[in-house]
């Protein structure tokens, strides 16, 4: 399992580097135009659905899900280290993506934005912070489960939510596909770092003499 996690981490680092470098040198991505063309075929009647889905990666949606997870971790599981890890990783990720946006200063797609946006385009904050929350939440939920079916359900649900959040930002014409993929990669790296800290703390705590 650790080997698989390391492989995924390396892939995420390579994706983040590739996209970030191309954005920094103002290079274009063929996949951005391709994705925009694909979503152009989605009927406009889907706009309300994607707006609601997008909220799952916005401040309100992130806040509600994070609070529910914190309540479960602190009140039921008594996992105070997990609660601290979740809260800090999300709070700091929310600041990190803002710094990155102001650093890369990538303009938003030159299309009619279907929702209001004010900041720069890269990376997608919804994708980055969403990845940190839903990946970490899924990890913490699965960690205490014995049922393989339950584990697959939680993992699949997290993947579906993240994919829908990313798709919503492209469909609403406020992000490029590369913004979303870069956000996913950076969010995954950030989440893995915090999970590593969490494990290190738990192991040191267990080794302490009673």
C-alpha cells in the first residue's frame, strides 16, 4: 500500500510540475480547448445542477463537510490528531491556493462566466481544497472500516464528488481543464504531506511510555 501511495505521489508531483511550468511560461494546452469543446455540448439546462455541485468545493460546502468530519472525529472517534490534521490542512490549503493564484496570475477563460469569479485562474481552488478535504476525509473514514464494500463505497463517492466539482468549474466556464488537473495534483500532494505528519505524530504518541 505504501508503495502505491508513493507512486501516486510521484505522478502528482510530475503533473503539478508539468502544468505549473507551462502556465508560468504562458504556454497553451491542447486539452483545454478539447475539454471546452466537449462541455459545449452539455445542455444549458444543466447549469443549476453544476452550480450546486460547484458549491461542494466552495467555502460553504467545504465548511459544512469539514465540520461534520470534525464532529465525527472529535466526538465519536476521539481522534484529536486527525481532527487537527484535517482542520489545519484545509485552512492552510485555502491560503496556499490564493498565493499560487497571485503568483501565476493566469487569466480566466475568455468565455462568459456562468458564476461570479474574482481571482486568477490557476490553480483551481475548488479542485485543490476539494481534493484536500474529500481525499483526507475518505482516508480517515476508510482507516477505521473493516468492510471492503464500505471502503470501496467511500472511496468511489469521494472520487465522484471530486470529478463533479472539477467538471462543474469547466462547464461554468471559469476554469481550464489544466487549472483543475493542476489543482487536483497540488491538493493531493498537500493532503499526503499532512497525512504523513498525522502518522508520524500517532506513532510517536504510541511509543511514549505510559
